[in-house]
C-alpha cells in the first residue's frame, strides 16, 4: 500500500489556520481521548494490583517518553542520556522532600525544574554540534551523571540510595496504588495537553523547522542555539517529572537504576511508538514495558517443553527489547502510530486500499 | 611524587591505549566506509574472545587453530550483520542507524550472558603469559608485551592494506565518494560487507588479546564505550586519529588514576575522566585532532 497521508473523514475541510491548529485534529480524536481517560478513572479500582502497577509504570514512562520525543522526534536531536535525567529527577525530588521537608506536591515540579536546568547545561554542546557528535556527547552526560549519583552522598545517598515518601496533598497521603494511579494519570494528561499545545504554538513550529531543515530555519529567523538548548530543557523537564513520580512510587531511589540501558529503553519507546507523535510515546511506553513480561510468560510456557529455557528467562527479556528495536527499525521505522494510521486508512478507503 | 609508580602507569596506559587504538580503528573503519556508528563494537570484541575461549576450553582445540576459526567466524558474523541488519537501513536518518546498532548491542549482550555465563573466565596459559620480565627496571607482564606487539602488527597490516592493496584502494575510494566509486566499477555492497568483516575480525583479535591479558567477561564490552572518547579526540573519520586518540585516552586514564590515588582521593576517577575530556573536546574542537571538518555550503 502506498503512503496514505492520514486521511480525514469526508467533509472535514479546514478553511482557516485556527482550524488547522486545533488541539485535537478531529472530533473523534477528542472524544476518544476523553473516553479513554474517563474509562481509566472508572476502571482503575477494578483492574487488580498487577495491572494497576503496570498502568502506573506505563504512565510514568510515558511522561518520560513524551519528553524525549520532543527532543528526538520533534527537534531531531539525539539523546542517549535521558535515563540519567530521569534518575536526576527522582533523586532531586527525594532530596528536596527529605532534606528540606518540601511538600511533595511542590518537590515534584521543583525536581522537574532542576532537571530542566541540568538538561540545558548538558544540552549546551547541542549549540555547536549535531547528529552523531551530539549523540556521543549525551552518552558522556549519561556516564557523568551516573558517576555523580554514586559519588554525591549529600544528594543521592551514595551507594545506599535515597528514601522517598509517598506524596501527600495537604495531609491526604496517597498511600495506595490506586490513589497514586490517579496522580500519575493527572500528570500524564497534563503532559499530553502541554506538549500538544506546545507543538501547535510558534515555539513548537520552530522546533519542527529546526528538525526539517535547520539552515532554512535559521534563514527564516529561528534562533537555532536557543531552540536546540530549549528542546533539551523541555525534554529534561518531563524526564525529571517522570523520575520524581517514579521515585515516590517505589519509595526508594537506587543508584543502580538509571543506567544507559534505561536511556536506550526510552529511545526504544519513541522509536517503536512513532517519532514525533505524542500518542505514539504512550503506546511505545506500554509496548516496551509489557514486552519483557509477555516474553517471560512465553519462555515459561516454552520451558515446559525445553527445560533449558528456564535459565534464560532474564536474558530473553532483555534480548526481546534489542530485537524489537532492530525489527521495528527494519520493518516499521515509523512506529506503531503509523501502523495504526494504515489500518485506519485501509478501513476508510476500503475497496481502494490495496 | 612516586616516580616509579608514575612511570609504571604511563607504560600501562600506553599499552592499554594501543588496544583502545586498535578497537577505535575498527570503529573508524566502519564509520568511514559505511557512515554507520557501531555501538556494538564492544560486543564484537567480547564475542571474539568468548568464541576463541570456548573453542580452546570446550572443544580442546590448540590455541592457534582456535584463533584461526575465530577469525573466520568473526568475518562471517560481520558480513551477516551488515547484510541482514544494516543494508535495509541505507538512506534512513542517522537516529535509526544509531539505534539499530544499540539494539544489536543489547541483544548480543544478553545473548552472550546467556550462552557464556556471567562469570569471568581465564584463558589457559598458552604463552606463559603470566611471567614477568623486567625491562629497564620496570616489571611488565609478558601478556602486556604480547598485546603491544600484536597491536603494532595489526596497525601495520591496516596501513599496508589501505596503502598497497587493490581492495584497500577500493575501500578508500568508497569512503571518499560512494557514487563515484560505484561509477568506476567498485561494488559498494561488497565494500560495505568487507568493511564490517575486517572490523569484526580485528575487534575479535583485540578481544582475544584483552582476554588473555585480563580474563574474558562480558564487562569487556566497556571498551566499546571507551572507544568514543578516543575516536572523538582523534576525529571520527581518521584512522591515524583513532590510534593517537586511543593512546592518549589510555595514558590519560592511567594519569587520572595516579592523580586520584596520590592527591585527590575521590576514587574511580579513571573510568569517568575520559568522558569529561570528551565533553570538553566536543565543545572546543568537535572534529577532533585529525578529523575532516564538515563544511556546509548553502
């Protein structure tokens, strides 16, 4: 099937720029979004602890992935240090909450802002270099931050890690997973709205221009340095927010948790979900989180036939992520979102879709 | 100041740096001829070491035979990776190419963990390598000397190959301009496959050498990450730069160790120092010492 540019229902013409810039492209999209959020709110108490945990983690990783997607998908930079920024947010929030008794309601956004600052510092090389060189520079930032976590006892608790209490809202402690889920859902909705809004603004278009053709963008008056560093800041903001949510969810932040592997997983999420797509980031986060678990059950079943598989469970989980990255890049480089669009297009254009 | 310790570390740095240089050379070879940054270079190295070790210990082959088989295996492996994984991605954006090698690296890492286990294993003592010889008052293990000699031989062969053979010339031509090379009858596909094969073979040799010097374990893949500071310092597309960068990073690491141990006492400085250097170089001289400057014309 040839390329179908995201078909719209018949009669849905856009006659003004305001129409073209709406938050939701179609009424269906708006209704679907509201429906999904409402369904999650209603269904959350009934899904059981396992799925509740999964939903919380998907939400947290989705926020981080949305942030990385601004940097990679929208601005066309590459970051191999997103996992470290995520970790920085987790430590920063725990540090603020335990050392200064900042209420968690404040410490989470504050941690996100601190991560923004760190991200912008490490984004400074982006002013001069791009592409491959930038990827390697962010690789260095990953190792430098990781080293910092292990070394800075005052900040991260060093090898012992940091404790993070469950957040409370004016004395109302979010002590159960269910309550925490609503908090995460709130931040996911805020992030999705924030980013979709950003992308239809002047700044968002500038970011896209930097990605598509940076020379033309500069000729058009887009300040390249500003927007490159800014995109690092924005992406780190969401990484920090997600990290803070992660830390307070587990109630403990470990130094070992934020290796290069986490950064790679974030990149895998946005590639599998679809570069430059907000909804794709959420899909990708769900995919990367659920894939290892699906693989684990598959290996358990296979272990009944081949007992040798039993020992390989942990490795198969990690291998599946690597394999997913490779297979998606070869067979579906535009990600799950593109696949969904194709399915939708083939329904809409039914007799002519092949 | 402890002069003997300083000198000892300097020599160590030089020897380790030569090995970094060899791996960096493989990395640059792939980048220069196929424009792919291979994040799985470290895993290639570990794979070579494991395969050779398995042939020696499990199959009881003599070391020399095992070595030859490993080289053949690595060449085949390099060609397979290039044709199956990287050929479909020609013309895709740079992030795809980077990510596919990263995916390959975590795939290989966990597969090797599974097959060969998590523990470090030692090579049987083939050359009496744990003997210590004294050169000018310095105690140097034979294994280190061996690795030094082997690194120099590899570099010499590289030089000879690119300078004086037909295939080397074809490869340089492809690196210079793929379209012109193709129009002159060079098979670009073959050249790409050959670049990966050579790179995999030489990484395998480096892996075996490092395996003999230390011991074989999956953590050796970290050399693949250490290569980045080296190649950025030398310039991403310069083979001479890779060698020089590798040596500088090796020496720098050991100097950091010395400074750390003598004065700073913060510990573990030598693993992280190359990355600080990397950031600084990228800020002041992004194309490295010998790299070609990317001049863009509008």
